[in-house]
């Protein structure tokens, strides 16, 4: 058999303004290039402690449990469900986009009884929307997506924890597209299980999923780990005892490695954790509130420019993400052709719609290192050129001026 070799891969220069990943600061890339040491090396254990402390700050929590799962944001989602759901448990999920839908799929795979509370894609929930589903019987989790990446909608979390706790449930929140770019307040919300990803507003390469648990969630996890029935009278199937149904994502085992015991679980992604450590340092150097303001200001600049071009948002007014901006595709425009032209002719990546919104929206990410006024201006200028041959546009110079004025 002939062995085949290839030349070294040289990635093209891209401005990443899609739904993720975002562009990565050179400091993070340099950190990931540092020499690898052992995952039980005393110096690496110090770095792990630093990562945990900084994650608490970014999540805005005093939770003891805050660590990164080895895997992308979807691994964080899996960990959030598999550690707290036994077969037969009920979970109520808010579904108003792709990732609420994915939550239901994950929960179904672990044998849960899933009740979907549905809103049109791009709209958000009121706490009262969940009341009827929660009233129908014992519930283990109330799960919502804070930043719905597929629609550009930002779900208010206030009031949901009290509602969940009144029904004996834990509140689970997906912050994959919000952590580090849009206000996330774990303790203020009263949220119990909150997970995210590194490749979006944290601007660290994909591969880790920060996750934090409240004291209430930790107490539930101890019950779950004991493999006892979660509700009196509920008998687990003999072939599927009430134990955590994952070895790799078992948070009780991960806590022993990340805690003072330092019990080996799996070989940690050492270089990825170097990058996360440096990325969190960058976030906290800027300051969370300053970072949130930067994302909001650049999103406002983007919408000022897009509006001057005659383009409109998709998500509900008053609940639009600053980190992920969903743009309605004008009638008669081939959205995929526009994205291709932006990439090939201008080196800019934006995203298309998913699921129900395929072909209907563009998704423009202004996340982390990518959220800069000069990037907004570059996109507006390129988009005007690409659209000029496909539809009648107002004067593009006015769009540029509007973006620059709104972003300063």
C-alpha cells in the first residue's frame, strides 16, 4: 500500500462573522503553542485551578462547581442532561429554534419524557408559558436556551428559576452564544445548570464546554450518582438502573479530577486548556461590563448600516442578541450565493439559516475578538457590493456612515 503525504495545511485568512467560531486573539494562539506538560503535573494543576476561578467570574457565580467539559458546547449540553435525567423523568424544554430542538433530542435519547413548550422561531418565552407543562406532574428539569444561535433571539431568564424551583425542578440554561458577550448572571438568575462553549464570545478555539452547577444541582447530582429512584414509587427498568448513563461525561468523576482529589479520569486536552486560560484572562482584563457594552455597540452599528441598506432583523424587537444578528433575506435574493460571494470575493464568513429558517435569514456573528467596529464597516461595504447586482440598494455610503456613527 502506497503511503500518501500532503503539504502542510495553510488556512486562508478569513474574517469570521458567522455563528461560530469567532476569530481568535494571537495571545490565545500563542498560549496553545506552548510546550505540553502532563495532565497531572503540579504546574498544570495550578492552571486548572486558575481556569475554575476565572470561569466563576465569567459565569458570575460563587458556585464551587465550575469547570470545562472536554468537548464542544454540544458536549456541555449532553453533560447537563445525562447527569440529571434518569429514564422516565419528565423535562420541560422551551423550543423556539434549533438548539431548543436539540435539547429535546438529547433528553429523548436518555429515556426522558419530554414536554416541549413551543414558540415561533425568533420569539421568546414568558415564564407563564411554562406553567401548564410544569403543573402536569413531577419535573426534573426546566431547560431553555438563553442565546438561540439559530434565530438571534435572547431569552430573558429572570423569573424562570423561581418557577422551576416551585415545581421541584432545576433550571438548565444554554449560554453557548452569550457567555462573555451578552450579560450572563448565573447567581442572579438562580440558575442551577449553565453550560457554554469556548468558540463564540470567549474567542477560544472550539473543543471545551464551560459548565457550572448550583448547590441545589450538586445535591441533586449526589442523589443521581447514588443510583436511587429520583421520585418515590418510580421503579427504574431492571436493564437500565438509575445510574448516570455516561462514563465520559459523569460530572461526579470529573469533579474528582478537577477538585482536590486529583483522581485521573481522562487525559485532559492540555493545549486547549492553555488557550482557555489565556482567553479568560483577556475577557477579565477587558471587564465583563465593558465587553457587554462593546458587543451591544457593535451590534447597534451593524443594524444601523443594514437598516440603511434596507435590510431587516428577524428576531423579536427588544430581544435581539448582540452576539448573533439574524438578518432577513430580501425577497428574490439567493442567500447562499450572497454568502459564497462574501467568502470568495471578500474573505468574510457569515452563516445561513438552519431548520425552519433555511434560506430565510443570514446569521452574522459579532462575537468576542470578531466584535469590532472595523469588522462591521468591512462587512457593510462588502455586502453592499455583493447585493448591488442582485437588488436595488440605497446609497451604500450612507450605510457606512450610519454604521460608523452608531458604533462610536
